[in-house]
C-alpha cells in the first residue's frame, strides 16, 4: 500500500533548539509568546511574510516589515511590536536582545457574507482568516553557554565531540558559536562538521 503514505510532519523551526540542551532555571522563562486570532488575511499571504522574518532579531524584523510591500506586514508588525513591549515591561528584557525563535501561521475560520444581486438574489463572499503565533526569545541566556564552550581547551572539546553522533555534533556547533570559535577551521579539516 505505497499509495497512501503519511505526510511527514515538518520539524518545527526553533533557532535555539540547536544550541544544545541547556535550559533556563525553573521559574525563569526566556521567551514571550503573542497570538493574533482571526486576522483577516489568507494563510498563504501571511506565510509569505512570516517566512522572511523567522529567526531574525527584533530590530531587523521591524525594518524588514516596514519596507516590505505586502498588506499582511502591518498586522504582523503590530503583533511583534506588542510582544516586545510586553517582554520589556513584564519580564524586563532588553528589546535589542530579542530574537524571533518561532513564527507559525494557521488557518482560521472563513467569514461568509451575502452580497445582494439583481432580482432579489445574493452572492456568497468568503473571506479567509488566519491565526498567527510569534515567540520572541531573549538571547542573553545563551551568551553564558557560548562562554562555557569557548573556555574549554581545544583537546577536551574535540574528544567530547568525538563521542557524539554527527547530527548531535552539528547541533552542538551551530549558529554563533561555530562562526566565532577559534578552532572552526580545524574541526572542518578533521571532518567533524
């Protein structure tokens, strides 16, 4: 029965899942979530904008949304701006350290209207809506993690990397750490990455 294969679920994009297994202490949450329900726009039109801003910093995102020519940009701009204001007011996060770690768009209900036509008839108008969820995360939490990795001597780091699987190794060395680390070229030479 090869005809009816299940669709593989796309792995959810999360920038900081790749930074290793270190999580904030209990009671400390380094992310803030905002949701926009039943926004009057198509899912595809919203997704076209959301895909451009996923994984970017807060300041860069605002600049992109201001300059993009799509109508969907303004509601998304308001959501992100509101989330950052909540983060700075409620959790005392610095807006410069915020990054968009997750951004999802889901289909909402379809609004139906009747438009009057000639001879007492009517025409059905369907207006699609969508739900947008945006998660902003504070990246200062990961600075101490990067300092810890940089403090390890290269030999100890390489031996610990040798014990990991290839996929886990890529996750461990991804992102800002891989770009800044001194032994990056050496790790590439010995085919660790």
